[in-house]
C-alpha cells in the first residue's frame, strides 16, 4: 500500500534547484509505482490507457530524445528500438508502436525499464551539471518541460491503474482506505461576476505550456459560477429522475453514446443490494453523496446541467473566477487520491475533479507552438476536444495553475472528471 506521506510532490515553483526538482519528480513516479505487482505494470485495460511500464519508459524517452540525444556530447541511446516503442505521437521524430497494442509488449521487462530510467537519470545529471555551469536558460526550460510532462504522466499513471484494477473482480486496492468521516457538502452558493473585459492566459516568468499563451482579453457577459462542484448526491437525483433515459436532455452525439455504450451511471459505479458503490484506488466503496461526482463525460455533465436548468461555464468564466485564488485543494499532495467532499479551499476550484467547460480546445489569438518537434506537444490536438480546468485529486500542486488548459474528447470519462454549474 502507498501511504499519503509518500505522495507529496515537489514544489517546482519555489527555490528548488533544477537537479533537486529533477530528482524529486523522477523519484515520485517510482514511489507511485511501489504498490504495484510486476503483473500490474504490463496490462493495458483500454485503448485510451497505457500500461504503467509504458508510462515509466515514455517519460524517460522524452528526456533522452529531446535533451540527451541532441545536447549531451557523446551520448549513446540506451536501446536503439526504444524510440520506436516509447514515442507517443511525435510524427517529426519518427514512427511509433500502435497505442492500443502497448499492453501486448512483454518485453522490455519491468526490470529493463527501470534500468533504462537509471541510465537516463545518470546522464541527465551530467547534462544538468553542465547547465548549472553554463547557465543555459533555454535548455533549462526544456528540462522543466520534461518535468511537467512527467507530472502529467504521474496523473495518467494513477488513472490508468484505477481503470486496470476496476476491471478485476477481486476488487484489489492500490492503497489502504482512509478512516476519516465524510464531511457534508457546503451549501451551494453563486459567485456573481459583472460583464466586462477580462484578461486570460498565462503571462509571467514561471513555467507554463504553450497552449496557455498568449495572454489576451475576452469580453464576458454577466455570469455566476457555482461555489463548488456538483456532488454525487445531486447527480443521483438526476439519475433517479430518469436523466439517462430522457433524450431531450442530451446532445445528439451524447445520446448516441449513451445508447451504444449502455451508460446509466458514472464510470466505476455499480448498484449492489439497492445501494450505489464505486471502485476507487482504495478498493470498492459506498458512493459518498457529499463528494464531487467524478468520472463523467462532457455529454453527461452537459445533460445534468440542462436538467438542473443551468449550463457548463466557459473556460474563460472559470479562469476569471480562479485567477485571484490560491492554488489550494484536494490535489495529489493530500494523498487522498479520491474526491473528498466539502472544502473551504478556494471554492474547490483546484483539485478533487477536473471540471468540464463548454469551450472548444482551440488556439488563443496569436498562439505560436514551440519550435521543432516539441510543437507537436499541444498544438496539433486543437480540434474536436473540449477544455477542462482546475486539476484533480491526482494532479501535483506544483503542476496546476489558473491558466492551465487540459483537454479531452467529450466522451472520455476515465480521468477524474466532474462538473460545476454556471448561469
């Protein structure tokens, strides 16, 4: 079992040196894998998921391909075929192994992958030492990009492990369940904001992804944002009112998906003896009515909002509210690994669940992707996906900010996805 104390990610926004940040991020990924049996590393439970072994290797390949190979004199790749196996989607780098088939690879072994990580870590130490001496700001920024990329895979690692364990009728646990009372949900209130021009997007000296820039102004009509996410109890009311059977509440694509996939509740929910239970990283548990509803698609979030007589916020409305608030909440650092219910922290805008917005994932005015192959990191996905904001209980605190734009297809729901209402 993994203990809450061992899931405390480093703070990449303080005075941490580049080497300290590198060691801490890479070390946390290994710690997150400690509860796994060797068999758990290999299996791929769904086409959108990846085996834990692949996450460990891909994050390592990122450093090898984008830093060591071009920048460290005399560097020799650990294995010439690893670039093919662990490249994710970088067409300009070369071909890559089919994503839905990653779970069919018994080799390299888990032990081989850990040797690969150690080899790359040793050489990255050498490269970072050279950077400290040469004060190469551009290369240091690329190292930090690699660290934030690995933090993204720390969250994906946890969500993919949860998906894997949820398939198992033995109801295995990743970590021991917490023995603390579930607080009641805060009473829902509305945060009112006037019409006007609002500045959105990142501007500053700290790290941010290219898709968060450039900073620009948007005009927003008067709006109100709910003071907390929608709870399981509130979502149950929608279910009991026949929400999954009422076509009038659903977007056309959503209604088609509901009928094709047989959706009738959030992912991982199961009714046992008249009570709703859900699979968590701490095993099979009763659904907590006070916790934020989780693992719902944008189609489900939108249908609930229509049923409630409200709507989903735009990503700019969400950011306008979050911009002045501290990054506090139930994030990975808390060690809970599950949406936890009532919180006085920043209206629960950060942590617990990624919140669907109604905004298409598209470029900001004047957007310029990173130069070279790293330009494929975000820009080429700016079509047919929707933006989520705020982070989840599996997001490292140092990785999230008010301007952070996550994006998924509207039918996706295996991530820690929830919703907040707007008017």
